[in-house]
């Protein structure tokens, strides 16, 4: 057995054998089908789709060209006939009626004669559409620009639907000599020829206005597509018709064909969605998936027979697992073979050793890091932030439990403490701290030791953030408890200090723990004890305060002369986050929120002369 980076090399992997069997079947049954569909059928479908799209475009363009030319030529004949007869003659009137009878889609004709504007209206059309013909004259009056273009010999096609609220096109052209003329007409016949099937055709003018479209709302709202990439491509292309693959503003791909009309500068566009062309291929792919499922079912049966050769070593592992369940971790297994079972056996043996390591630690995360080699044996200097907390009046609470529950008091106290510690440990974990130990009702934790947030400042910030989270959690817990004597409220004091400590694994061969030692640890513990004297719940030393003073609201307390220290220690009470609108802003508000009495520093008496309160800094 050889190991490399903790893993044994596999000479004949079981997975390789299984993959070989499955791969052969998949390649034979499905690979050829997918290849043929992808490279042959798909290309043929695309060619057919492009040809059909181009043919639909040419058909729609021919219909539009013929229709517009007919309406224009018929209108020009009418204008010349009327002007030659005289617009007021009865024969001219009969000619006009005959024109509108034979051209029911012609709505109105406009032309100039002897300096006067002549407007002819198909009253039958407006009666059929149940709308007034009075809107005709304002429309012609509003299009001086198009009339001038017609006088210059240009043909202009416009969308009149937004004005009349019914499908309508306006065609301006030189009707007689250099005099402009125009005709309003319904594109109903063109709408039918353009259709609304898989291939969508629509007509735009030289300004990019949509004139005819299967979606009436598009025409009704006067949608303009001049800014679209495909429209710009059409105008930049010098050919009369072409086809290309393009994507719209939503990223949907289309095969787009266009044909430029000889009159009016209009363009007929026909498109089909790229994905719809290949719906058949997609259906074939789904059938291939079903086929794959069938092939895999057969493969599973083959694998089941093959797996019988693995059962014997697995039974050995199962027996070893049963011993672990009884608590026997000292198990030695020798791998047989160089396949995955051999690797699994070696890994199982390493797991047994890891379980022994886990048994020595109270902190599982520390144990995992130690097992991975991330925490080396021995002690190391760390600049860390140390945290201590203690329950106020715990002795009195214990006596109350004893008086109330008698023999059951111990169990009740443990349950009460476990609920409390569950919340507190969660606050430590959420902020990246390490719970060091529980000392009765006290909790010790540290930040920046086993792992760090990136800097001493961030570690100190996270430690104080954890303390504020504890305050918030306790407020919520105490509200739920009310005045329940069986589940009394809890008030704590927290002491925080930052400094250089020694961190490492301490203990014996049977049990060890990752902890920190040093003067900063002792000072943090002593600072925690000052909360009762100061009437506070969170106290930090000057060393921590200098790291986080801009991020928290604090209030300096009287300086403290600690035994063994030459200089007095500055102490600060933590009130709240500096940039948070909610919550208390002063120490007095914190005391009222937590029900803490204001301390009289002058009357404070300290125990064992470990520290003396000497005045404000």
C-alpha cells in the first residue's frame, strides 16, 4: 500500500470498468443517432427553412408591390379623368362614384387642381366602418411635408392607422404633371396575404414605421423599428433582397429575409424564429433521452451483477463500522487491492484515527482543523481578542432552583444553562469566533486565534458584534420568559480585551483542547467582573477600544488600577453600533433597556484587591 497526499493510488478503478461498459452501449445505441441528427438533418432543415422563408417573403413582397401599384395607377387615372372633365361636372361625379365602387378599399383621394385642393371621400367605407369621414381633411392638412415630397416626384407611404383608429395607409405621389396627389386606402387584402403563421411578414416604410403587421396593436401604436439592428442592416445593404440570421433586442434569434419594393421605398420583411425551425430536432433529442434511460436501465442490471464482487470487502467494512458504533475507535484495517474499495478501506482507517482526535476536543471545528493539519502542535503567538461572559446572580439563581425543585434542581439548572449557552454560542459562531470553554455559568471565547477575519481590527469588531448580538438575544429570551420562576431571566456581563496571547493545544494524550493563555486573557476576565461595579453589560479595554472606536458608540468608565499592572487601565462601556439608527445611544438608555441600576462608583468595594477604581480617564 502506497499513499500520496493522504490518498492511495488506484490501479484498476471500479468506476473505469463501469464507465467502459456504459460508454460502449451509449456510443453504439445513441452516439450515431445524435451525430446524424446534428450534422445532417439539422443542416438540411436550416436550408429548407431559409428557402421557405425567402419564398414567403417574395410572395408577400409581390402582393404588396402589385397592390400598391394598382391603387396608385387607378388613383392617377381617376385624377386625370376628373381634371380633364372638370371637377364639378356630373360626369366627373359619376366617374368618382364608379372609382370607389370598383376600389372599395380606397378611402379618400387628394389632388391639386387649378390652385385648389380637391379631396374625394368614399362615404360607403366610413359607413361600413361606423366612423366619421370628417377626419379625412385634417389628415391631409397635417402632412404638408409628404405633399411637398410628392410634388418633387417622390412616392411616400405612411401609416395612417393611428389617426383613423382603423387599418389605413396613405400613399403620396406626383398625380398630374408636377402636382402632388395622394390616396388613403385600407390594406385589408394585404393583411390576408401577409398571414400570421410560422413565417411572420410585415411591411415598413423608408422611415422605419411599421405599416402592415399581424399584430394590429403594433400598427395601431405606430411602432417604429428604425433603430433595430436588422432594419439598419437592410438599409445598408445595396441589394434588393437578402436573408440573414439576426437577434432582436431580447436576444431571440430569427432568420430574416427582406425585399425592397420598387415604389415608395417600402420594405417587406419576413422572419421565422430560429428555435422553431429546429423543434423537430429537439423532439428527436427528447426521444434520445428516453432511449438513454432504457440503456441506463440495462446498464444498472449489468452493474448489479458486477457489484457482487465488491460485497465481501464491504462486509468487512460493515463489521468495522459496527465496532465504531460501540465506541471502539482503535481499529486497524489493511486495504486489499488497488481499486476504490482499497482506497475506501484506507480512508476508513484514517477516519478511525480522526474520531480519536475528535474525542479530545470540545470544539468540533477546532478538531477538524487539527485533523487537516491547519492547527499545528505547539504554541504560537497570536494577536487576539479575548471574551469572557458571566451570568449575574447565578449563585442566587442556583439556590432558588434548589429551593423550588429539590432533587430535580440540578437537571433544571443544566437545562436552563443549555438554552442560554445555545444562543450565546450561536452569536460566537456567526461572527467567526472560537468557543474556548464553559466555566460553570461563564463563557470564554476568542477571535483571531485558530482563524482570523483578516486583521486584528476586524477580529475585535466581530467580538464586540457578538457581544451586542448576545445582548439582543437575551432581551428576546427574557421577554418570552417574563416572570417565570422556573425559567428565570438572565443578565450577563461581558469583558473584552485585545492583546498578544499564546495559542495552542493544551492537555494530555487522552484529552486536549485548543486554548489561549497570557496576561490579556487574565485582564479580559477581570474586566468582565467590573460590569457589576459599573452597572454595565459590555466592557472593553483601551487596547480594544483603539481598534474599534469609530465603529461603536462607547462611554469611558472610571480607570481601574489592576493588581500587577504599573499603570491604570482605561475601560469603556459599549453602547451600540456607531452607524445604526435603532437602539440606545447612551449608557443610561442601555441600563433602562436591560434593567440595570446606575452604579455609584464611589461606594464600590472590590474583592481581594485585584483591582481598584481610581477615577475617570
